[in-house]
C-alpha cells in the first residue's frame, strides 16, 4: 500500500560541478603519436574524433 508521500534527498555537488572548466595544454613530443593522443582525448574527455 502506497502512502503517496514523496521523499526528496538533498545531495552535494559532484566533483565535476565544483571543478568548472579546464584548459588543457598538449605538448608535441616524439613519443605519443597523434593517433594515440586523439584516442586519449576521445576516451578521457568524451570528444568526437573531429574535435579530438
């Protein structure tokens, strides 16, 4: 039997909401090729291939 009461939980902000935006600087180095860096940007930042 349902009482019809609604329970609301108050939650704190997530770390993403607290962090704000970041500026990322990527150096050109001879070890990490562009394909690797593109895949990392896609996986870590969720960017599509065109943006990565």
